[in-house]
C-alpha cells in the first residue's frame, strides 16, 4: 500500500523523466529544458517532438528538424517567446494554410513551395514573420 508521500515521489520522478517539469508544478518548455540538462543533449534530447499550434491547427515535429535552420524563427531560441505552458505547445496566431509549406521547408531541408491555393502576398508575409526571407 503506497502513502501520499510515495505517490508524490513517483509523480516527481515521472516529471523529471518527461523533462517538462523542473519541480512539481513548474512547467517549462522543451527549449528551456534543453538548456537546463546537458545530459539530455547527449541522450538525443534535441530529437524530442514538439507541438506547434498555428491558428488553431496543431502540428508536431522534432526540435532537431527545426534546429537545422538556426537563423529562422522556428530554428532559433526566439521560438521560446511563443511557448504556452498551460497547453505545453508553441502558439502562433498566423495563417494555418500558409504554415504547411513553411513546415515542409524544415522537413525537406530547405525546399520552398508555393501552393497555388495560397495568395503569394500572404505567403511572403508569413515567410517574413518566420524569418525565412534572409
């Protein structure tokens, strides 16, 4: 039979294993977690899945996929500004239609495609926002 202390201790252990909690009740982002734990870098932490919420549509990708392009918003530490601890995701109030080809850029190692259904002016604005126009 376990006591409340045992359950608390197990919860703390689970939290440290998930690497999304520094101490019980203190949520941090995967980027903050990466900076805190150098052991995780050795264990492939940069390959962790993260959630990007763009205009209400949720996308999951690996942090290492985004880090291939460190001069862009999603590939840099600037991504941290968009972390929402309550939902454990990065939130962008941006065009979800234009985001799919932006995410494809990261996944394809740099191929930019403008689908015919996206207004070119909107797409260019999204490229600027995500700092992919350099």
